[in-house]
């Protein structure tokens, strides 16, 4: 990541190599956290790191 604290969905899509649909599915499922600033949905850098850790943990349990 590049040191920013908040990422737009389009930025998170690039960082996680996921489609917009998958990002929003993960948000709805509560697996990826976000905040809203006005009408803009932003994903905290910590939430992206937590999501990556979750994926790694799930990969180890398979």
C-alpha cells in the first residue's frame, strides 16, 4: 500500500485484484469494513490489511 489511510472502492479493487462486485459482496458480508464520507464509500487501510490476513488465515485452514 502507498501510505494512505483511506481508499476508494476503485483503489481497493486494484490493491486486492478483485472486481467491484466482489468488493461490494465482501462489504455486505462484513468481511471487509468501510466508512462513508458524504456519499463516498471509503475502505480504511487497516480494513484492507485485516481482510488480507483473513484470507491468509482461511488459506491455512484448508
